[in-house]
C-alpha cells in the first residue's frame, strides 16, 4: 500500500513541476515582450493561426493586448517567477517525500482555492473547474496521508510522547528505578541518624 502512496505523491510532484515550467515559460515570454508592441505581436499570431479577427473574443483579446503597459508586463513576469518558485519548492518537497513539502503544498494549494472559485464565478470554464477539482483532490489526499501517518497526534507511542521522554532523558523504567533509589536513600539517612 505504501508503494501506491509514493507513486501518487510523485505524480503530484510532477504536476507541480509542470505548473512551474509553464509559469517560467510565461515569465520569460512576458519579459521578452517588455519593449515591444504587444498589440502588433498579438495580431501576427491571430493571422498565423487564421483566427477570425471579427470574433468578439479575439477582438477583445487584441484590444487588451494593445492596452498592456510595460509595468503590467513586468508585474506579470515577476508574479510568474514567484509562483514558479513556490511550485518548485512544493514539487521538490513532495518528490523527496518530505513532511515540509506536504505541509507547504496543503497550505499554498488550499489558500488558492478561494481565488480559483472567484475566477470560476467571474469567467467559468471547464478547464478552471478541472484545475480546482484536481487541487481539492491533492489537498484532500495529502491531509489523509498526514493524518494516517500520525502527524500531530499526542497519544502514547507518538512522536510527541517519545520526544517528551527523550527531553527528560529517561524511560519509564528508569524513572521507577530512580524513585526506588531515592526511597532507599531516605531509609539509609534515617538509619544513619540513629547513631
């Protein structure tokens, strides 16, 4: 059963690496467009793909591209690299099967769910719904995995109980022996005072 967990964890890591690569490509592309006329470049791609420039969606995209300012393009590039770094950290932690990677993925992915819901509400698409479902599945799986491993439990035999005994530097049997020795020392003291 552990084998399936590891392979699924690796699959999630590959998904995070893929998202990282896409964001790096987007960031590089944004910085390459920084000192160019984005509207002209967008029109070139519309012509190259033989899209109908009279289509309202294509027309809206061309108008948006023509209005992009250099600082907007720079922010897009920097934001892409920032998110790529987060996805790279998540993917690396998951690939190496580190707990911090699981926690980081749960925290970051679940914190972005409200943004994804808002985007679906604003501009619904099946791709956005699929990405949201995948991300919720990832968070659910990682929480299930962490709970089954006992993260955060404090019962006997848990990491918390073991670490508290380790901090005291003794096991239960050592404590009893030590207490017994104290009792014997007290008896000896009473005996010695009778001289």
